[in-house]
C-alpha cells in the first residue's frame, strides 16, 4: 500500500465562499416561506378555521411538506452527486429552488382561487423541499472536501453560514415590509421577498459555475471507484452511521424551528408581542449566529469539533425555558437578549456539525449518505417540530411540554455524538 496525501484543493476559500452564497440563497428561499407561514399564510390560504390556531396548524402542515420532500431530494441529488459530481447537482438544485420560490410569489390566495390556492402552495413547497434536500449535502461536501484536514471544521462552516444568513435576509425583508406598512404585509407585500429571490439566484449561479469540482470526488472518479448505486452502497456499508447521523441532528435541524418559527407564532398569537418586535429580535439573533458561526467552528478545529457541539447542546438545554418565559415579560431588551443567547448556542451546534456529519461516511457514497441522514432528520425533527409544538400547546395550554421536547432533542443529540464514527479523505488517497 503506497503512502499518498489526501486530495486537496488550491482554492479552499473560493469553494467555501461559493458554498456560503449558494446555501444563503437556498435557505433564504426556504425561510421566507417559513416566515410567511407563521404570519400570513394561515389567513390567506386557510381562512375557514374560526380558531387562529387551526389556520396556523394548517399553515405549518404545508410548511412540513417541504421537509418530507427533502429526503427524496437527498436521494435524487445524492445519486447524481456521487455518480456525476457535486457541482452539477448543486447548479440544478439552485435553479429548482429559484423557480419554485418565484412562483409562490405569483400565487392567488384562497379568496381568489379557492381550493386551488393551497393546492398549488403545497406543490411548490414540495419542489422547494426536493431542491434544498439535494443542496445541503453537496454544499457541505464542496466546502469540506476542498479544505485541508486541519481546517475542515472552519471551511465547512461556510456552508452552514447560509442558514443564519438566509434567515437574516428572510426575517429582515419581512421586518422592513411591516415597518413600512403593517397592513401591506397581508395584501401584496408578502409577495415581494418571493419575487425578489430571482435576483439572488442569478448571482448564485454565476458564482457556483466558477467553482472547481471537489478534489475528493475527482480522485474517486479517476480511480474508477464511484459507487454504481450510491444508495445501496450507503445502506449496505453505513446503516449504523446513518442512524447515528439522524440521531445527532434533532437540535441542528429541528430545534432551530422551535426557537424561530414556532416561537414567532407563539409570541404573536399567545403573548401579544407585535410582529415587528419578534421579526426585529429574530433578525438580530440571526446576525449573532452569522457572526458567531465562524468563531465557534475555528474553535472546533483547535479544541475538538465534537466538544464544541456538545457545549452548544448543553447551552440549548439551559436556555430552553428562559427563552419562552421572557416572551411573557414584555421586555424587549430581555427578549432580544434571550433570542441572541439561544442562537449563539445554536451556532455552536450547527456550524461545526457539517464536518462531523461529512466525515461520518466514506467518500464513495458520501453525498448520498450525508443527504439521507440530514434530510430524514429534517423531515422528522424539522418538518414536525412547529406542528408538534403547536399541537402540544393547544392540548395543554402550557409552554412546558414544548420546552421538554427541545431538551429531549438535545439529550438525544449528545448521546449519538458519543458513538459517531469518523472517516478521513486519506481513504481516497490510498487506492
């Protein structure tokens, strides 16, 4: 067996920036739907429920459709990403997301088109889910596989930066609309972020097309070691890591929606806080997460990636109850503080998790494996979290079951991290 170094890129920063820009656009498109679902879709597309909670739950049900489509997108684009290349898969996902999001902005409301309106909304949300299902795994791998071994957590976190950046743009855009004219949001103002997304997609395509293919995939392809059927390879060789990967992710993919989408709806409908205060607070919190992600990921390369993630999960457990209690206080300063602290803890979980998950699987079927784990977790924990939290609150009239659910998700993540395997790119270098 000859000694060879792992395949690396001479432009890891370029790949990282391209991953950041691409995932920012994808998540912006995904989150403007989430924001609209919590604020206006319940009224505009599901107006027949006399109880506001009924309309909200119907709106969150369509929100969940995107998450259940994500595993399909992960399988589809994981296959092409492991067979043909990461780059071509990512260009396709960006185009799909852009078209679907733009079309949401053109939809008629229930008042204008009746049942056809929510039906079209569900179809477009499904397309969004397929696109983002194929996007995340490829973007993470492009950033991680281009990076040297001692910087993989840092560069991998650039793909993760797209999440808070997209959330910041999404909540920020709705915040600007409500600040301009609160009534405008419920007429045609909600359409503006969806229609404007087409401009971001064009920028993202320009940047993404200029990035080289992943050096790890190129090495696998040159050695004629690409998997004939990546999903079969993943299930045959990595079924235990797949289960562990799903278990690592409840807070990273589901807890986030509890502390943003559900919290936003709960704060507005149950505690009487204005949409403007919540949107401003979430925008500030997204900015904190955006700034903190690179820092905590740098700490991951220096002191241990798993260690940093566990510290973040413990922070989520500690902050779970106080974050909801401050909503009832009416203190804007306390609300903003708790939202920012929670997103700081989330940054420690979400930023470094890219490297953890990417290196849980061998390179031959890595795109498929990471996509299956992340998107199945997204369907279970991300898609159902807002709906489950709304149902728990409706059934009990208390926020405590919601807090308990978030704490339990963090505990599961910590337990699965303890058993997570690790593969390095040197496996590709030694044929």
